[in-house]
C-alpha cells in the first residue's frame, strides 16, 4: 500500500496559472485558471460576456 503525499490527479493540475480580468461592462473581477482560458465566460454580477484574450495584466 502506497502513502501518497498529495491527492491523486495532482500532477495534471500543478502547472495551472490563475488569470483575473475585469468585466468590461461593470468592472467586477472574474478569476479563471489556464485550463479554462478558451472557454466562454460571463460576469457573475451583470452576466455580460468576458473575453479573457482582451484582458490586460494589472500591476
């Protein structure tokens, strides 16, 4: 019996990056991970579509 030091499946998620973008309609922030980048996203506050490819990094 093995005793893993982390959850099974951890390897496929360990290199994920987090992205935050502001909604162009209301300014609310939405966070996604790199494996969700190409999927459609909508703002949780106003339901406007958010295009993460048009987001700019904030300092």
